[in-house]
């Protein structure tokens, strides 16, 4: 049974935070629907493949920074904008994940990432 975090937005954030902190199996068990699929281009589209990818990322980058900057909820969809830094002192990456929910479980996910440029003419940055 999925644990309801009070809103789909809170559930999406909890899922991402748990995965970023190495609790990938628990995050998938608690929040992912059995019919889950995702649209990330570098990983097969099923839950098992994504969980393995996330676990490997945590293993390779145990000091990763994950910080939610914005989260928006619109009915069954949640968008989470976050800052990720794989290593201390490394470049920031702006990440945007879009989740679709059915009955308080995540059934679908999209994601886009943009690494911060070494130099930017935009004084506002990615965040």
C-alpha cells in the first residue's frame, strides 16, 4: 500500500529525496505504481531499470547534493525543479522532473537536466 504524504507534491519530493539519499528500493516500494514507466533517454523505460540506475548513481556519488527549489502540483501532475551537484565543488545541474499520479502512486515520469555553464551572461543563473 502506498503511503500518502499529504499531497502528490509531497510524495514526489519524498521519492526524489529518498532516491538521492540512497534509499532507492524503499522509495520505489513506497511510491511507485506497478505499471510505472518513465521517459528518460539513457535508461530503459521500466521501474527496475530506473531503480538500478538511481542506485548506481548514489553509489558513484555518495556526497551528492539534492535541493528542491520549486514544486508545483496540478491535479494528477507534479513538477519538481531541483539543484543537483554530484560532487562537492562540482558544477550544479538544474533538474526538472514531471510526475503523473494515479491513486497516490507515481505511474509516469519525465525528466530534463541542464548543467550550469562555466560562464553565463545571464546574471540570474539557473536557480
